[in-house]
């Protein structure tokens, strides 16, 4: 399984423990199927990691001025559900 780094907490994890974000039509969206074209950024599906990652998304996706509203709403829903996958499968470097 490929290892990716969370843009929010910088922890290295297996790809299955992270969610892929991409730039699409001027906004950052969650790539649930992991098949959307373009550069992707990876984050844990917990609100704290998503919030920390929003500052770095423009640089990571190599696209300035992106609207992060869709992923902020997604993170708010996660926070309400108490969903935290960060404690699942992780690997040390």
C-alpha cells in the first residue's frame, strides 16, 4: 500500500487512512473515488487536520485562490459525527 503524508499533521500513513483532495473548477473538493484528474493532497478525515491543511492547499495543489468552502463544510460534518480515522492504520517512517 502506498504511503502518503497528511497535509494537516504531516504524519505518514497508508493511503487508505487518508482522504484525497483535488482542485476542481476553482474549489477544493474531496476525491472520494481517488480518480479525479490533477494533483492531489492527502489529509486525515478529521476536522483538525482539514483545518490545518486549508492554509497549505494552494501550495500543495499548485493553484492559488482556491475556494476551500466545500472541504470546510465537509470537515464540519465530520466534527459533528465525531469521526476520526487518524487513530486507525498509521506507519512510522
